[in-house]
């Protein structure tokens, strides 16, 4: 019984990694990101979820390139550029979050009702 | 054999920590779990033979974006502070949504992608070929996107400073 299980595991491991295994890893990462994006109310948590989603997409580009068209490089370069774009997006989003925190003292999605910079009287009302 | 073991270990790490990252009640822990997920993905790039992507992923994500995240968390929260739990109804709805999505896409993947199972053996991209592809203007070469990314980065720097500076 135990030898059979060990044999099965050895066969499973020595047969190489199928493409679908990589895709399923990306799938789990993506939907974990979707779950966080829908439920969490903290802006930084939303941003973390977006990073997860983007990373899953990047991984899939690389996997498709490597398995289906190994002599070409489109997926590789798309991943490269997507990483750069996501770095940009994170930097600007964090600048916005810090600015919101400075003005409203809060980064909860539900409590953000204004995009405009509050004037002094409004700021006093929020602080009190 | 050894590749498979490394792959399944990395896959388990990514799956567990990506779920933990979106469900943790403490922000700083979420950021740490996200770091583990990103490093796991970098490991997968190595298994695929894309060493340059591994380097970029490690430097840009694990080195750059994570530092930004930790800065932002420490500027806006007390480190020991817990965030309140979201309402149960909303969480169940999102859980349902995610599972439906996973079942749908997973079904498609398992039923139709199964046939391609082995990694075609080809040598990994040499740095020279990579540089030539990035700098060329022919078909399948990427000078224009490269320049666009540089302009985008500049715009980002200016925008981030404009938004975040003190008035």
C-alpha cells in the first residue's frame, strides 16, 4: 500500500510540470486578489490585492510564452513592461493614499466622500 | 524530478500566502505575506528559464514596491493596530464569487490545456539577444514601448511628488 503510494508520487513528480499546473497557480493568485479587492475596505489592502492580480497576469504571460512559443519572446517582454507599469501604478497610488490620509486622517474606502482638498472649516469638523 | 518538487513547493507557498495576504487583519502582516508571494513568483520565473525576469521581479517588486508599501503602512497606521473585520454577508458574497470564478476557469484549464505537459527544451534568452530585442526597431523588437515606459516613469515621478508633497 505504502510502496504503491510512493511509486505513484515518484511517477507524478518525474513526469515533468504540466502547463496547467502553472496556470492554476496563477488562477489561485488572481482570485485571492479578486476576493481581497471586493471585501477589504482599507485602501492599502485594495492596493495589495491589485498587486496580486497583476502578478498573476504577469506569470501567465511568461508561462504561455515559454510553453507554447519557446522560440519567441513576446510574453517575456510583455511581462517586463507590465512589471514596470505596475511599479508606476503602485508609486502614484501610494502618493494618493498618503495625501488622502494627510487631509482626511482616514483611508477607509467607505468614509471617503470627497476627492477635493477640504478647506479649513471642513478639516476642523473632521478632526473633531 | 527535482524541478517538480521545487515547483510544487513554490506553488503551495504562493497559494497559501496569497490567501493569507488578503485575509489577514494586520496590514504589516499582509504586506509580508505579499512579499512571500512575489518571491515565490520570482522562483517560478527561474523554473521557466527566465532569469532576467527573476532579477526584475526581485528588484522591482521585493525591493522597490514592498518598501513603498511598508512606508505607506507605517505612515498611516500604528503597527500593532488591527483592522476591523468586514461584514459577514459581504465576505460570503466575495467568497462565492471567487469560488465560482476558480471553478469556471479551473474547469477550462483542466479540460483543454492538459495536452501540453512538457517544457520544450530551449536555451534561455541570452543578455545580448535581450538587449538587441529591446533596442531594435524591426518587427518583434521593442524600442518604442521601451521609450514609452521611460516617459511613463518620468510622469509617475513628477506626479507622485506633486501629489504627496506638503503644501
